[in-house]
C-alpha cells in the first residue's frame, strides 16, 4: 500500500488562490499551472461511522473521465503537520455517484479493508462537490509536489437539506523528497502567512460542518 504525505491549510478567502495562480515561482520553487477540475467525492461508511472513528476514509471519487475507489488509513502521527498515512486506490468505472459499491464489492476490490468493514453495510455518509485548481511544483522539470486549491460544498443524505461551504489548500508530495516538502512549506508560509492544520481531513471537516459528529 502506498504512503500519502501532504500538508493542509485552511483558507479564508479566494485572494490566496488568485495570488498563487498569478505566480510562476514560490521562492526557489518553479510552478506549473494546469487549470481547474470538478470533482465529486462520496465518502462511504457504516451506519455508526466505524471508518471515521477508526481514523480511516473510504471514498468513491468521480473526476473528468475517471472513477476510482480509494482508502486512506490512520495517520502515522496525530501531532505532525505533515499528514502521513497509507493510501490505496483502484479504478472502478462500473460505479457512479448513483450506483455505489456494496461492502462485499468493496472487499473484493480492496481485501485490505475486509477486517474494517466486514459483516456490516456501507452507505453514503458525506458528499463533497469540489472545484479544484491544480498547480505543480517542478524540480528538474518533474512534477515533484502538487498544490490543490479546493472550493468545496458538503452535503449528506444523512442530513437532507443541509449544506456547508469550505475552502482548503493542500500540498502533496509526489516525486519529491520529504525534505523538499518541508522546505516548500516554509516558503509557502512565508509568502502567504498561513498556518498548517494538524490532522485535518475533508471527511472530518464535512461531517463536523453538517453536525454529523
């Protein structure tokens, strides 16, 4: 199972996104801007939110011409500013927002989650509609880090009629090093005067904003 490393920042308005989009460097880091994509993410969980309380997330994500199922396990440390956790994903073109996989189908696709969800039902716990603008930090012409600027609307079938809005920026390590990510964080925080969030996730933010936890 792969390991995801990322840092998240809460954003209060769109000004930061606009400033970032007009820059071709952050300090010594060169930027590539690749445009905006619309993403719909459905977080699946048990009736009692077993995955959430186990510090995990299981989601079906629909973006452009791709549909995939992904699982994120517990973070290695709840105190670190860089969120490091196991991640697994698999393409699932047979499913959609209106045709979600059952627990049995999820276990067939991802045997690693069998012990976590075995013997129970899964349903949509949270829907996240995300307008995401992507930027890449280049090192030797390679996309070493991804910067995602997210404008999000949260809804849930468990709270019909309720919605919440949020903005978030995350920087994810791709081909680059952990040391490079730490250097990028320092440059980013110097330029934009933002503070990283401890142990943040969209799943937790959405459930909290809708009063489901």
